[in-house]
C-alpha cells in the first residue's frame, strides 16, 4: 500500500474512533425535542415551547394515572381524606375542653417567648397535655393543631395560617403526629418530650452517647475485624494498585434529586414570595410586590408576574418535564457506545410542593414515570436506588414496624409498590424484592462479584420524620441499622466491598439528622471501613460535597480524632438534577476499580440555567471538572508540612494515579484546603456547579466552617462547627 494512502487510512480510522467516543471538552446539546419514545403515550404534547409536555403513565397494576394529577391548571386543594390515619383512643372522653385550653395556652406562651429553661418546661408540659388528649380523643388532635395555626395567626398572614391548617389536617401531618403523641412518652421530662422540644429549639439537645455495653451487644462482642480479614483486604488493595490500569475502570452513573414537577406552568411567577404557595412556577405562584390577592385556582395575570417561568426551567423551581427529558438524553449521550456498568440514584423523585398537595398517587406516579424513563435510557444497565424524604405521603415520614394497632405497616403501600416496580424493571431479583418490602424500601444485592450494594431508608435518622421521636433513646427503633450491620457482617465473611446508599446525610453541618441514630451509623461504619465499606453515597442537599468518616474511639462520635491518619471511608453527596435552590442541574460518572470497587476519579457534567432559561435550543451540557485533576495537587500542605497521609505523592505533590480517591485522600484534601484557602473557593463554586445565584465561600469564617463540615459525619460532629454556612436546602 502506498505510504500516502496508508496515512489517509490511518487518519480516517482515527477520525472514526474520535467520532464514536464523546470528548469531555465537547458540549452535549440534546436538542429541543422531548423524548416521547420513553413513554407509551402523551396526555399533552405542545407544538411550541409555551407549555410543558404531560406524559401518560400507566399504573403498575393496570390503568393510568389521571392527567389531573399533574395538570398545572388543576392543583389539588387538600390531601385525600381516604389517606387519614389516627390511633385508637385509650380511655374516656372527660376533661376534653380543659385539655384543649391547656394546649392552646402552652402554644401562646411559646410564641410570647422567655428564657430557655422556662420555654423548655412549657414545651414539655404542652406535649404532655397533648398526649393526654391523644389518648382521650385522638380525632381532636388534628383539629387542635389546625386551631393553633388559625388562632395564633402563624406567620402573620391569613393565607399562611390556612395553609398551616391544611398541613396539620388529619389526612396530612395531623394523623401521624397524633400517632406519635399516642405511642411516645411525653410525660414530664421524658426523653421523647425533650427531643421534640430540642428539635423546636426550646430545650438542649440530648446526648448522642452509646454505652460500651450497648456497642458490645450490638456487634456481638466483635468490635474489630480479625487480623486475617485485614490481611486479606491489604493484599487485595496492594494487588489492585500494583496492577492498576485506567482502561479497566468501570463507569458508574450517579444521579440524585430529580424532583420532576409535572405541575410546572410556563409563564407563571418564578420569583414568587411566600404567599398562597411557597413554591414558584405554579399557576397560583405570586410575587407579593405585584400581586397580593388570595388565589387558590386559576392563574395570576401576566401583568402581575415579575419573572415568567421559562420552558426549560428556573433556579427557583423544580425540574419541568422538558428539563428532565433533556437531562436523560445527555446522560445517554455521555455514556457513549460502552454505556454504564452500574447506575446509582440517591433519592427524591417527586416535586417540592405544599405538603397538603401530596398523595399516594403523586408518589407512585413520580416513581413509575421516572424509573420507567431511566430504564429506557439505561437499557441493560441496572439502577440501584434509595428512598428520598419526598418518596412518601405524608412527605418525610416512615413508621417503624414495631408500632401498635397495625400502624407500623401504614407505609407498606409505598415500599410494596417500589418492590414490584424495581423487580418489573429487572433491577432486583425475588430476594431483593422481598428485602424492599421488609426493610422500608431498603435492600442488599450483589450486582457484581465482590461488590454488595446496601440501600438504606434515611428517614429513620432524618429529624423531620416524626416517628423517630417515639422511644427516642433507642437509636434503631425501625431495625434499619440492625439490617445494615448484619449485612455488613456477612459481606465481611465473604470478602465483599460494600457501597451504602442513603438520601439524607448523617453529618455535614449536623442540621438534618438525629444524634443517636447518626452516631450508631458512625460506629457501624467505623467497625467495617475501609476493609468492607468502600464508599457511602447521599443526596438531599442538591449540592456537591463530601464528609469523611474517621475511626471512632468511644461511644461518642464527637470524641473521634478527626485527623487524616484516622480516615476510614467517605460519604459523597451527589448534586441534583433539579435546579431548585439556585443550583445548576448536574450528574456524575465515577470510574471504579473492578475488584476493590474503590473510586479512582469522577467526571461531573452540568447545564447552566442562566444560558438555557430563555433559550430556544435548550440546555447545553458541559464537562465541569474531574475530581482527580481538580483536587489531586497537594503542594501547599506539603510545603507547610501539613501533609500527613501515609501515601507517597508523585513528584512530591500529586496524588498517585494508582491510588484511589479514598477517605485518606479526601481527609488530606481538607488539610490542603486549610493550607490553600483558594482551593476551598473552587470547591464552593463547584458545589452549585458555578451557579450565578449561589454564594461563594471566600471569607475565613465560611472556609473554616466548611472544612469542619467536611470532617463531620454525624449530627453531633456537625454541630461542633459554626452554623450558617451549610448547603442544606
């Protein structure tokens, strides 16, 4: 073959190779067409971008979810009465009027204020009285709660007091709260009463401490792994690093917080204020500066809208179907011909909305629509999910099975539906399906040899879940953490590495989890990391950040020395697809060792809301950063003699290519951030994916607080940091 021809053939072959493999520097523009092929039919498909598409979604058991469920012009006005739940009365009906009077009097005193000791006592007394009413006439408790909303004119506006009353109706929060008041212990200074009042900031927070006797019993006397277990892990780790090959790394997709808003209305108010609704981009959303009339149906006049919601989405609103469809197409495009080995989803399918607009149907519709669409995008790639706090109705709640009167199974409608759905999509087998039914949506599966994925329902450490305030001295009332521990013991025996999935992080700034369950989770992680637990994955905050778990040395996580030498494993918070809370939509691809299942790098992708909010062509997805390229240079801590990881750096400053981005790396990065504050500003910009609406951490107080958050993996640890600089929505 002539040399010139040979050169042309080689050049042509190279060109074909490049054209079939997407370059990280090449923007992805999925286009303006909505992927209707992901759905069996459409209720509405606009010909112009003046309204959102509405997919028709079939129920798992037959039939269809009604179009009215998501029609932007027919917002639900109250929770379905059929979903109300109340405990049975325990005795009598005497003194009801006196009890109601005393509860209202306590509420008035709390609103008036006073010193902390006084308010703590008033709060506990009010709860004790409310419990007596719950035992006597449980059907009256929701009425009392709604009465408190209206008589105290909470938030200073009639519309908001009405909204408060709808939230505490027996079909929404009122029923579960009545159950908690009936089943918990709210007499005097009981721990349940103190914890509730602490959550309301009237009392001091309870201790996180777990006794040595408790921990010895919890771990069946095996508080540390055997030497043979550690030897096996060290040998596997050394082999992986000695035979490291970048080409053998597995691509793993991680997405979180989709929050599809089928009620999103193009042209509605995107810059809304807290009026009839607290959420923007809905037909009744309003800005009080331009429109102050009460509105429950219809639309706000166009002349009274300050910032019309665009077709593709806004920083203040959840993701419309147009943005969800576009993001799914970008995820498909980035995977290329190889696809993803595995996919992870860390919770929150359903939109943010007024609590009384939630229903069982809305939750199941969101799950059916989005998981079905993801199946269409991912093909044979299995997706493993965890439940977000928005994956149930009432939102944020899940009850332990140990409740009396059969109330422990009142959320089985949710976990049973997800069990059947995930099984029907081929993501779980029969054993996994049964796990989901038994463990509140959680499960333990092994999708690849040597890897185990354990999904947890994080509502059982989430401070908003009212059922966590029953017998609150028990850090595992639900049995969820017992399930995790038992699965980890089995994984340790088999020599498996484990990924743990959850939604609400146990730590970071300490604002979202309860002390005792987050501490027990920390103790469990300390026992099984890093030889068994490879990584933990969370969502919820909509932002990109991480928390390092260090070795626990006592039954108090706050006592753990948070030094790089004691780093055990890492919790990674994935950014959201929804732009709500002033962030840019995003997704992540990890590169994972096929034997140790350690993460060696990841690529983050995003689309800029400022660019696409009013565009015709739609979102353009860019490569935002590589974790290794962005954070792998540790020169400042080396120069300041603050580098303390037991890893020899390449060229004296770079994290070695054959060493994973493990807990030691992320702990060392916090040392680097202290030595090089500008890197923390970079981290801060990446948290929101360079959103123009987000704050950038540049002052010393913010930087110090954020490094502290990165080193905090429990509520107690997070509360040792300065408050007010976290990323929680």
